[in-house]
C-alpha cells in the first residue's frame, strides 16, 4: 500500500470513529508501527490530526478537507486517463476556467502543448504547471483559507471569474450522488465553482469512479447543468438514461 493511500485510510478511519490509537491503525492497515508513526507525524504537520498520550484524533479543522498532496496521489492513474480524454475536446483559441481540484491538475498537464488557449484559474498548482508552457494564464487572486488546499477563493477570486466569459469550465467535485447531483466539501470553493459554471459556454466534469454514489455537504449542481462528463467507470452509463443531454466520454 502506498503511503498516500495509507494516510487517506487513516483520515477516513478517524472520520468514522473520531479517535483511535497507533496500535489499532497498525492492525487495521497491516502496517508496521514505524510506518504508522511517520504517517501520523506528516498528517499532524499538515494540521489534519492531533496526537496526545497515544491517542490520535482529527484536528479542529474540517476533516473532509484533505490536503492537495494526498488528493493528487489518490486514484492518480484514473485521473491521468480521464484528463487525457478530456483534453481532446479543447481546441486552439479556447478560453478555459480551471478549478482547484486535483483532477484538473492532471488535465493542465495534458494541455501544456496547445497553442492559442487561455486559462483562468484559482488553482495554485495549475498556475505552477502552466509556467512550463506559453499558454496565456490569468490568476484569479484571492484568499487561501486552508493549508495545503492550493485553492484561492473569496470575493477577489469570484470577481475575476464574473468578468470573463469562457468557452469551458473544467472542474471536478468530491461526490456524484446516485440521483445525479454533484456535491463538494468546501463551501467557498463550491460557491466559486458556481460562478465558473454560470460564465462558461460549456462545462466539462472530470469524474473518477470513487466519486460515484457518494455524498458531501455542499450542493454544486445537477447533471442537467453539465455538458460533458469524462468518467472511467462503466457505472457512469446509468446516468445517460435520466440525463439525455449529457455527453459521456
């Protein structure tokens, strides 16, 4: 098991039981004590967990807000395949909104070679990736409210997206319910993403299989509001019956 996968499972365990011990995690994850100890030290440094007298619990911040370094490694190969398919829709001269999801960081790498496109984003990692290309990039500005989220939000960021009309809004969220509703875990990011969707001609939803049939706190939109969905799971085909306007890749 990869370190990032193990850390994700530690956080999921703590979301369910609120507190545990390093010994219990060793048994549950079939990992050595030294590996679990290093994982907990890293998670504590990220502000995600708190350790005290052998007990491990979630830190005071929202436990659903998993840091970018962990998210980028979760289902990485699926995200690469999805990003590659999605990039085929983009044409020379297009203007793109790109959100702060880890899926969109993979997408950004797939369009680095393209000419004549413009990217508007609040994703700090995408801005960094784009320095490797000649693509026109507009950084939204804004406020980073959570450590290691790599996302800029707030009124300044929203104003940037409200004043630009894009050809595409490329995005992802944490959850797609069985009823075709999209939800996410961060209120400010969800609000900003709504502005992106309102000001783009077409929307492109990057959805790896882990998102299907799950739920999160903040409503983003319905599949009625999505033009294209790129998903690697066969289960995604069931949505076509209820959403005939959706194009599935």
